C-alpha cells in the first residue's frame, strides 16, 4: 500500500516554525516513499479560521518548496480538502457511530459543565465529564429533542481497559481508559470537533502515517477509539517533539519571530529554512550539516527523529542562511536584495548595486541586512552615525588626515581600488599617522559609518567625484 501522509493546519494564523517542520517531515516521508503528500485545511472552528490565514499558509509552504499532491487547490480523489466542505461525510459517520451505540447526545448545559469543572478544580482532580447523559433512556432523549433542545454529541469511551499507541518515534505509550473522557465529537451547533473530523478525514483520505506535533499525543487514544468503533483501518502515528526556546520553554513570540512569513520578509532563504527545520529534531549523523531538499528526500528517516525536545538556535539559522547566500550567483542575489532597496529608495543605480554585491556577499547573513551595508552608496547626503564622530580621534590630525586624503584622491586619475589603496597608504607613511585612525576617519567621511564594506573598493564604487564631495563636506562640518 502506498504511503499517504498529510499536513493538516488549522488556519487560525500564520504558519509557524513548528508547523513548517511538521509539513517538511511529512513531505520528505512522502517523497522518499514515492507516496502522496496531502494538504488538508482544518477549518471547522469558524470563529478562529480565516481565508487570509489559509492563503498565507499556502504561500509559505510553496515558498519552502513543499508541494502537495492533493489539497484545496489541487484536485484529488479524496476531496474536498477543507473540513468545512466535508460536513456531509462527518454526518454519515456520526450516524454510524450513533447506531452502533458509540456516541450519544449530551444535553448538559455549559453552566452545568462549568460547575463540574469548578468542582474538579476544588478537589484538585482532572475534569472529566460525569457521563450523566450516557445512559439516558431513549424516551427521555426523544422528549428532549422534541423540545428542540440542541444537544452536543459525545463519544462513548470504553470505561475500562487501555489503548496502546505504538508511536514510530516515541515507542509504546499506554493510555488507561479510566483516565480518558467522553469527549464531544459534534458541537451543539452541528459542527464536528477536531478529534472527530480529523479521524474521519484521515480514514477516508486513506492516510497511512499521521506525523504531527506531540501536542496531539493525548488526542491519539481518542482517535484510535473512533477508528475501532467504526471498524476503520488505523494509521501509524509519529509524534514530533516540541520546539523549545534557548531557555527551554516552549518556543513563542517571546523568543523572537516564530512565523515563517517573518523570516521570509526579513530575507531568509527557503533553502536555509528547510535545512534548518530538518535539523530541528532530526540528524543524519553527528557531522553533516548542509542538506538540500533533494538530499533530505534521500536521507531523512523517522528512525533518526529525536524524542527529545529540539532547541531553537537562531544564530545557527542565521549562519546557515549566510552559507546559502554565499552559494547564490551574484545576479540571483541581486534579484533577491533589490526589493529591500526599492522599499528604501525611490530610485537607485541597479548596476552599482550589482557591482557592490561582492563586497557584501560574505558579510550578510540575512538579505535585508544588505541595505544597512550599502545604503551610503545610494544616498545624496550621508547620515553620520550618531556617536561615531566622537569615537574617531577628535584632534587636529583629523582635518590634516582628511585634507591629505582629499588631495591624494583628487590627483588620482585611474580611480581603482588598488590605486586608491596605494596613494592612501603612501599618505599614511608620509604623515606618520596611525593607519587605523586615518582609515577610520576616511571611512566615516565616505560612508557615514565605522563599519562598512572594504574601504578601497567602496571608494572606487562611489566614484571620484562623489568621494571628493563627501570628503569636502565632512571636513567642513566635522573636522
Ligand atoms: N489541525 C491540527 C493543528 O493545526 C493538526 C492536527 C493533526 O495533525 O492531526 O494543530
């Protein structure tokens, strides 16, 4: 039987790192087994699901390169692939469950349930529904329905025994039925709950492996019992460990960006994201770090997915991103950084930006950083970084140095980095000033910054006229 896996996001917000990793592992597992990868939108919670979220999740998955074989936008034989369009399917299976006696109407009001919840809290025990409606006589149920009371429907869990989950990552996990609840499968508004809809979908979409975050581990015995009650074939389960922040608390906004779209906006490359996410809980061996999506399809295996939580390491992600940036052709890198310059400047010299790429390629780790490295090249007037002037030596030598640089450069006809370097170094020797002081002053005058791309190349790129102009105004205002 061919492998069929799914990624089943609830479209209540952006795609996050954890979701993206789940999608990636499912994708890899499908591809390496020549199986099918399915995208299913779990939008039964209409109060929290939005179209915008669906679109943004789809966009991010495409950006990561994780294409699906069946989904809301790709026809397949097991559709529709949005839960809100599958109500008729859930109703059929609900009917079957009711007929078999595995589900029952519950007329308890939210106030009654709240009271039970509070009592459990007082007694410091886990709240479990007291099953008051489980054995209501048939006539009573009929009467209540006639009075148009709108019940929810609960699953009748076995009250004794246990369910064993043989998780592909975590091994055997035993859940005692006495600790499980008669959970709601249909709300009183006629919509199915996650546990029911997801189970029916996995069964009817012929999903063979459910690979998902371990926040769903406690749902698994509930879902298995639905399969069993309906006589449906159970899939294999694999639960991925949590992603934690460096402080070992569950990864959240407090730790920085968690949405994939944020990383995309700031200029992380999908290659880096995919490589990093793959390593967040999986390893090939203890030394290989770089994996393309194709490599991962070859090498990924659930056997090497760790059961321990993964710690998110932003520095490593940045470092990997820098690596992938350096692998790009300059013309590709130009196309990727251009939008950041368009955002900042109404117009700018694209040729100049292309020429500047070798100066920053090794220095940036995120695409958006390129603007801070190169904005001085495109501004009419440089902004001298606050505080930087005080950092360079403020005595008479400053004006001496800058005037000397001005003189040497103005006499230079072949305005190339190497020549620029030669004449400036000659000047340093002649004046007997410290090279560091000399070049720092010059860098500040030309770029407005104390940290910039290599100075001589930068001066060449800026051009003779503009360099001299900048030197002149700097001398006027600061020296
Ligand atoms: N819709 C669920 C979520 O976004 C996923 C459920 C599952 O994978 O079974 O967390």
